[in-house]
């Protein structure tokens, strides 16, 4: 099949492109003039220059496409409106264009666990609970889901909500590994927290499984590596990979807020998006961010290849090859 892929030049999208190619699919990747396309070119991916803000520019590529896989999204922003312009309005525009022009009727949206909000315990969140995102990012991703469902027309839609994603070519969560390697520390808030994680390749495999399905029994799925992780257990796993003892440093909320405020202010002054913001601290304060994978395992046969320790080793091996870690 031919897949129209957005976000292919980014971290997760690059893994999706790899898995699609391994499965024998043709890919048309949406790129901008400024996109770094070396990895996509090495995979033999066809490029299409266009913009989510100009849906008509997508028509030629969509006419050749059987499935749309929408990975592109904004995870950091100078202003809240920037999140909504991409995550909500961009998704709506792409859905309308796909319904109008796409050769096939499948549309896969990569959202986020942030769209549904935290859970009430160390288990998969009760599906009966209403969505309750706690950040502008999460609210914008939920708005994107709703925009897709409103604009989908005859499209057959599947939405995926991954938790924290890490792996080769990631530049954000990699900083946690770099700090641990250099300083022997894993930093976190004072409050206990249980989180889900997933390796980028496993997340990509779940996306491709959804894309290859003619139809999925449900609209929304979560996925993770099958583990429940606290920051002490995370530090223990990472320490084994790095072969050094790591210490968990629990910093007070006020300290994190101060750093986040400075970083956020710097970003606004220089008009540069930053991940660390006061809003982001709200996610870090929540005790349970547990995804689970029961439904996607049952319906699509998804089984993660990487547990956390093997995923860390894969990521750190890549970082060392790239000269990003010692």
C-alpha cells in the first residue's frame, strides 16, 4: 500500500518510515523546505513538499495514497496558540483533505496519553472516565482528536495515544540519559510517580499495525512496553545499562518551577520553543501516567519488542555511536 506520512523527518516518524519500508510499503512523506530528509532519502521515501496549513497543497500526494499516517505534531511551543494551530487546526485540515482526495479511506492519528490525562492508580486508566488533560499540549492533542472525528467524513479513523517515547534519534528524553551518565543522577519531583514508557520502534510498530488493519474494532488505543516504572526503578535499570550506580535526586516543586519559569521566559524572549515550561510541571506532578496495551494487543496483535532495559541499551548504543554520550 502507499502511505502518506506526516512527521517523517522527526524522531517517531523516522521509525514509522523504517517499519513501513520493512513491511514493503511505499511512502510519500510530507516535508517542508527546511526539513532534514537524509534519513528518509536513505530509505527510498518519496517526498512531497507542502503544508498542513495549506491543505490543498497535499492533494497530489493524497490522490496516490491508500492510508494517511499523521505523526506530525507540536510538542513544544512559545505560546499556547502554537500548539492548537498544529495539533488541532493542522489535523482538521489534513482530515478534510484526506476525505476529499485520498485514494483510500484509512486515517491513523498519533495523539498522546496527555490528551486523556492521568489515571487514578498504577493500572490502565478506566475507560469510563472523561478525558482530563492537565497541560495546553494535552488539551491541544485532545482538540486534534475531536477535530479529526468531526471532519473525517467517510474516513475510517484510528487514534493512538502513546506515553513517553524514547529511542534512537530522540533529542528530548535523551537528556535524561546524558545527565545520568555525566552526573550519576536521575532528577524528579519529590512526589512518587508511576509512568509508562515505550521505545520509538515499538511505538512505530503499533502505528503500522493500525495502518495495515482494514478496520479496527475501536477508535482509540494506548500502548506501552508492558512495565510500570517509578523513577527509582528507572534509575536501577539505567544504572545496569550504564554500569554505574545512579542516585535519584528528588527536587522540590518550587525548584522545578523556578527553572521552568526561567527556561520558558528565555524561550519567549528569543521566540524559541522549549519543552521545559511551567505548564509541563503540571504533568510531572501527577502521580499516575499509565497507558497499558491490553486492547491493542488483543485487536492488532501488538507485542512490544523492547522492555525498558533493552530499550535503554539500544538508545545508549546509538547515542555513543553518534558521539552524544560517552
